[in-house]
C-alpha cells in the first residue's frame, strides 16, 4: 500500500526530491469512497462495453478477446495501485488510437502471430519503464505530431463505422442499392447519431454515460419492432498458450515484426503519458500522476494478455472522464469495471442485442473527438498545426507507421534547413544542439 507521505511530484507527473506532502489515502481503496467507486465502476463498465466492441472490430480482433483484455487490464491496474499508483481515477481499456495499428498487424502477420507481437511490445515497454525513457518520448516526438497521428486514426475509425449507418439485413438486399429499407436505416442512424450528440452536449459535464445508455437501450428496443443489423459476438474459446511466433516466420518477417512492435510500444506509451496529463487535471483530490508507474501497469497487462491472445491497453481519457464524473475517487472503481466486463465476456449472448447503428454512432463520435484534438495544436502556432494536419493526412493515406515517420522526417528537414541556412550553423552542430536540447529539456523529469 502507498505510504502516507511521498515527495511532491513535478508538474510533468514525475517525482523529485522537494518538500514531502501528505497524500489523501490509498489509490486502490478507501472505505469512505467505496459506494461511490462501486457506482462509478458500474456506470463506466457499462459504457466501456460498446466502446470495447467497436475498437475490437476496428482492430480485426474477436470481440470476446477485446473484452477479456479490458477485464485483465482492470485487474492489473487495481493491483498496481496498491503499490505504485500512476494515476488515481484512470480506467484501463483497449485504445481506439491503436486499433488501426493492430489491424495492420493482423493483416501483415496473421492473428496467429499477434500474441508474440503483443508480448514483444510489452517487453519493449518494460525496457522503457525500467529506464524511465517515457520522459524523453514527448520531446523526441512532439505532442502536436501525436495529435495529428490520432486525427488520422480518428478519420479511419469514422469512415469505417459510417458503413454501419446504411447497412441493412441480408434478406432486404436487392438489386437497387437505395431501396426503401436502406433509406429507413439511414434515417434511423441519423436520428440516433443526432440524439447521441444532443445528449452528450447536455450531460458531458455531469453524467457523460447517459447518452451511451440512452442510445443502446433505445436501439435495443427499436430492434424488437424493426429488423436492423445487429452485432454478432463470436463465442471464441479463451485459453492460455505461450506467445510464440509461428514456425514459418522468416527472418525478414521477424525484423518487420520488431519494427512494428517498436512503433506500437511507442504510440501506446505516448498516448498514455498524454492521457495522464489530462487525467491529472480532472482528479477530484488534485493528486499528481506518475506516468512511469502507469507504464508498469500497462506492460504487465500487455504481457499477461499476450498469453491468451489479447490486445494492448492503456488508461483511455473517454472512460477515465466518465469514471470521474460518475463519482470515482480511487482505483477500486476500476476493479468494478473489470467485473462488469467479465460478465459480458463470459455471457456474450447479451451483446447480440446491440444494433450496429448504435455502435456506429458511438464509434463515429469517438473518431470525431480524435480529429477535433487538432484544435489543441493551435496553441503551438501555425507551423505545428500545418505539420499535424500533414501527419494526419499521411497516416490516413499511407499508414500510421509510414505517416508518422514521413512527418517526423519533414519536421527534421525543416529544422535542419532553418538552422543551417538561416542561422548559418554547421550540420554537425545542428545534430549536437538537438541532443543537448533533448538532455536539457528532460533534466527535470527524473
């Protein structure tokens, strides 16, 4: 359990050796908040179900595997909070920002090799955690490029689930694409999406789970009257196995897998560090986060999930915000979220009552929120905004890994040209200055 006194963290979320302060109790459980945490966990858990389903679909993973990953990450997150709390109200789950990356992995290496990829990703994250390298990542990869990357991913998600808004049952398909059934489905989807947006704008600062509940319940009731496409959850078997690559994996494929896992690990770490900064701001007791402790929970959960073919995880901002507004004060709410997700993991038949148009509204909204994150980039100035938009476009057009690398290369070339042509610096001095700035800017992130 966390001690009563700890050193005051810096504004970046890391610990330093300044004046000790008294922290308000354990991060994992406090009896005076037990009822509030339980209620918050039930609400956030119910809201996490459709989000997790959508992200699993986008990732080309079985829905049941995605839910099992969330449940396991919740357990690890709660246990970790007893000893090394990172944030205090963050809710773990599979991240929308990583969905296209995982789908790329499935397409490139096959689902049978993804367990090894997740294990390798977790190992890399363990190295990053051990040496506390996360303090350098947000400097080496500017935050506005990450926002651009997420915007490109958000556009992919929005367009992917837009298809659900006009999908009709197979028995209603005819030679004429725009038949009466499809017009009816588009109308229902539009009403559901507008209603969801209205409710979210009305309750986002008080009870953000209400629009999710309202849309899902209304959709399930409507499906009893009108035939609409429904989500089907394949009841796949969950079993433990060693996360080893298939025997036919060649050395060239193995090298590609290592590079892929490095990209996955870095994106996962950066997104968690950025989420922690936001989670710290909404903490009801104003407690400071420790991002490196969060990474400990992440890599343990990722490594553990690789043994049952699971996915990557992090404390997402959407679920964490819902958790906070639902009344959470400690990570005990996360344990309750895990119990809710476990129930649906082993009773997937209940998820067949979720209409696809309702899931489309939720996921399209999530994609829009990721695109809208570009607004935050305006604070960095026009150069950052242009580069972020470029990064987002490249991610959407050519892929996440390639898009980010090209954007970073453009960023580096521009700075190199400015320093060498405008400031008349030698090329070697430019590189030397970059590493000196990196070291200086990270000197207070111990």
